[in-house]
């Protein structure tokens, strides 16, 4: 890949956030992080070169699904599409299919396989 990836991680659990950030940084990815959906939406609105968004589903205040919907609404205006991946410990079979129907590009079950995420992201580049 010619350009370095920049991924926005949205995770309210501090330990999980540290693991995600460090795991991606070890794979030569620039990481921007947010601990809730509102902070993530602000970053999304002001960062032009995001390669992807990875979000936990269960976030305080606004869940990851609603945050994803708002990001998709912005895509309608900007015509810039960024892959948005859900990260959850609670998506099996039908639940995973439902997240995909709602608009996520893919769903990763925690603990996530960061190599698999980067491999999947190649499909969108």
C-alpha cells in the first residue's frame, strides 16, 4: 500500500482502547481515537484522510450504530465513503447479519484480529 493507513478507533473501555491503538501502531497504522460517539463524530467531521473507522457498538450516550448512521449521512453530502467496521463481543450469526444490514462494512468479534482487519481493509482500498 502506498499511503499509510489512518484509522479512527472508537472505544469507551480504556484498556480495550490501549490494546487497539498499540496493536495497530505496531502494524504501522496511524491511529486516531475517541472514547465516545460524539468525540468520534467531531473527529470524523474534521479529519479528511481517514482510511477506516472501527467502533465498539456499546458506547455511552450514543451507540456505535447511531454514530455509523450519522457518518453515512455525511457521506451522502461529501461523496467520500470511509469503511466503518463494528467491533463487538456480542455478534453471532443473525446479529452480525443485522449489523451488516444496518450499514456497517464488516463486523469483528472481540477480541479482534488486527491482521484480519487490515486484510479486510485492503478490499476497500
